[in-house]
C-alpha cells in the first residue's frame, strides 16, 4: 500500500502546556494536529482504492513502513544549488527524521494498524523535490 500526502510534511511538534483550574495539561500543537488529519484523509482515500484494504479493519499483525519526505527547494537558492538538490547532492537537515515519522505513524493509528507499536521495521529519508509531499509505503509482515 502506498499513500501520498501532498503538501509540506510536518514534523511532530513538542507538546505545549497550559494550566487550567490549577492543573497543567499537555496538548499537541495545532500544526501537528492538522497534519495528522490530512494524513488520515489521504490514508482513507488510498485504502478505498485497494481491494485488500478496502473492507479491512485495522490489522493486529506486524508492519514494515518506508517514509520518504520531500521538501520544497527554497526559491531563494541559486540554480546550481537547486540542481544539486534535485540530484540528491543536497539534502534537507532539520527537522529531525524521527519527528516526521512520529507524526505519520501516529496519524495512521486505527486505519491500517491498531497501534504504531506494530511497526517493527522503519525506513525514513528526506529529499528535496519540486513538490512537497510525504510518500508512505506500508507492508504487512507475516510471522510463521
């Protein structure tokens, strides 16, 4: 199963804290929450297009996931740097890969798997491209 999530990928933000009625409460930043909703919409659309996944509930098996993050090339860059980026000679730095993965895996909870703890193999990479997006490939792992 391959899912394409168009637009700028969003890394999981640090939890924010507020105090209400004398108690501290943590919450996920709005940008991360909105991106998780976009992930859910794209995942459900992709699921409806696949015969195997179309009718299935979240599975309880193990999964292998590959995540490719594609960031826009900054428009301020010179053509030489833009070409280097398109040829993978320049790669994005921050935010951290694991924060992108966290947002995406959490966003897929309850759609393909019950909990992202079922993901036992994970590959994540960042690239520059002409269109920002995240591409997620999900495979079930059968244990004999």
